[in-house]
C-alpha cells in the first residue's frame, strides 16, 4: 500500500500508541493514519483522560503522542512527567503549534517533538524511529 503523502512507510507491527489532543478531528485523522501503518491507536481528549487510560486499562501502551497545550488541567509536559513516574520506559512525543517547548527541563521520557502542523510521513517516521531505538 503506497500513498503519495506517506511514501513507502507502510509497516506491520502491533505497537499501541496513545494519542492525546483536544482536537477530535486531529485525533481521528491520526488514528486512521496509524491504523494504515499497522499501529493500534487509543485516543484521549486531554491529559486526565490519557492518564486514566494508562492507569486503568490492561492495554500495554508502547508510546504516547501528546499535544503540549490542552485546556484544562494537565499539559503535555505534565502528562509526560506523570507517565515517567508511572513507567519511565514509555516514550513520549510532544507536539505543539510552535517551536517553544518552554524553559523548564523536559522529562527524560520525552524522546521526540513535533511542530504542528506536520506531514503524516513525519509522524510515522518519528514513531518508527523511537519505537525501534
């Protein structure tokens, strides 16, 4: 399966990605893109919902892709820290609409960043790179 916007990045794997963003249309689009590449994607509308999935689900989460700024409550950086405290082996990709990730040190489980908007190919490449390392 080849898609001109994706290149030849199709893959078959069983990784489960937790997508966290306050924009439902973006979550649905990313979930579809990940499914086309063999990933299973769970979605959460905010940091609190994501944390509940992580702590109350029996599903093993292999990577979290989260927006940095989500109203209200838990930001992407705070979520990454909570994930690190829960299980430091779960990598996090932090996405934002600008290049400013703040001055505070980022938790060590943040293994990558994305500046939105970004191409689907970039998202898949970043996920593949982090999961294979």
